[in-house]
């Protein structure tokens, strides 16, 4: 008779909104330590987990001998350095997207993870939303036929003072909305369509007076001529998520992510032999966002089996390379349209 698998011991670095979500999603794990440059914030997160130590010293936290996994939920400029330190300390890592400010910053982490024999999962939690998991099942079952193209839109409207937050600082963020929410769209489009060999588009600041873009428009193409048209925006005054996948035999449309993005819904439009109006089936997932829990569960299973995670460093690198190529395109707009 075998004993129960011992609980993973976890440290979280970065105790803001996302760090809190990660802490609540832990299953089969014990939160041993919480670190943040703001000690009060670390103490607040640790207070909900008996025995959890709070600290404002993240290097000491990731080196703790009683920690197996480090969750990195910092602002963008610290994602790669904290991940590197955790790997060097022999820890497995779950690091929030985009995992680094650029492909060049992320690339050295891949050989380091292999050298240390540790798994790194990147926080592409959108892959684990129920509607997108169901969409993946339908595509994998061949019910859409060969995929042809995808169209994705993702956006929010910011808030007063948004242009003064860390996401508007190119040194801290590495980019704007295309790197922030847009990296999810790029990752999902690549997950369904494959690697993109051609990158076209336009990025710029149309509303917010900041040095990074508030809108990114991409037209991507794979070697097999599958196309993705993507738009990420932080001048989307009503929060929006919509991803449409078009196959020769039908279409899938995912709307909403819960909360302010509306009820999560998947609609399958199945083409009939005589064409005309399609046969339509829809599913809805009201309630809390379960993607964080499903993503953690997947990562935990990968740690047990050694299987590569869905949404790993290679996936993050591919997405960052697309974003970087978009930033290098000519005609980048750097100042908003004047009011009036």
C-alpha cells in the first residue's frame, strides 16, 4: 500500500491581485512563504494560510529549503530575474505571463530549466477556461474540419490614472496592451493554428498619453496559410473577450471570461450538408473563474508525471517573438489622438 503524495510546498513572490488568485487556487499544496517588496501586502496574503511566513526579501524566499515550487506574480521587470533565481535554487516555477519583457530576456531561461531539470509553467490561464478547454476538445475531435483562420478581440477601458501605472512604463512593463492582454490572444491563436511565420500589424497609443501602446492590431499567418486577425485594446470601454475559430465544417465562438467580461459562453455553429443556417449548440459557465484552479491542477499533474506543461517557456517565447516582431514594424504611433 502506497502512502499519499506529500503536499507541494509553495512560495509566492508578488502578493498583489494575481498572487492572491494563485494562493486561492492551490490544491494539494501548502503555502510556506509569501514575499513582496511591500511587507504589509505579503503579511496580508500570508495571514490566510496558517504557518505561512511573510517577507520582503524575495531572494531569501526562493532559496528556502522547505519550498518545492515558486509562483512568480510580480510586475513584468521582475518576472525573469525571479524565475532565474528560483531555477538556480532548484525550484519548479509557475511564472505569470508574459514571463519576461521580451523574447531576448526570456530565452536564457530555457537552457537553464533543462540544465537544472526543473519544470516552468507560464501563466497562460486562458487555456484553462472551461469554454476554451471545450473548444480544444471540439477541434481535436475534428468536428470543425481543417482550421482556416481565427479572429480575436480582447480589451478593457483602463481607469483614471492608468497612464501613470506601472503598465504604462516601458522599462517596467516592456510594452503596452499588446504585451499585456494581447499575449493571451497570440498564445491562444498559436495554440489552435500553429506557429506564425509572418507578422503584420500596427501598434500605437490612440487614447492614453503614455509611452507604450494602448492598442495592438495583428495579422498573423502560419506556413500552412492559416491566418489570425487579433486586436488587443485598453480603450475598449466595455470589457470584451471574443475568440472565433473558423473551420471548413463549422465555427466556434468564445465570448466572455466571467466577471466584468460577461458570462463565459461557447457557441458551436456546425455547417450542414445543404449549407444555409448552421446547427447551433451553446454552453455557458456562470460563476467564478475556475481557470486558475484548473491551471494549477494541470501544473501539479505535470510535476508528478514529468510531462511538459501546456503553456510552457517555449510557448511564452513564441508569443513574445510575435509581439517583438510587431513592435519592430514601421509606423508605430507613440502619442494619442488629441481630444476635440
